[in-house]
């Protein structure tokens, strides 16, 4: 049995009629309503940004470690 998550927060945005039609058409093409579609697309973007942040931190840590090792030579 799945976990039910209560969703009671909302985000409101102002967009043009043209953009709303585009979002609606894209959502329908994926078999979703607009809320599901926007949430799905946003979630993917968030994951990508979080991955980029993690990668940057890993690289910075490697740089720091390498610089530390070089200074001991």
C-alpha cells in the first residue's frame, strides 16, 4: 500500500495566455493535468541543479585536497 502525502501548499504564478495554452498542450500530450506537468518538469530541473551543486562540491573538495598535498611536497 502506498503512502498518502497531504498536499496543502500551493504556488501561484502569473503567465500569459499563450504560455498557459502551451503548458496545457504539453501536459495533455503527456497525459497529465497542468499541475502534475509543472510539478514533474520542475522536479526534474531541481534534481539536475542539486546534482550540479553536489558535483561542484566534490570537485572543490578534490581541488582543496590536491592543493593541500602539493603544499606538503
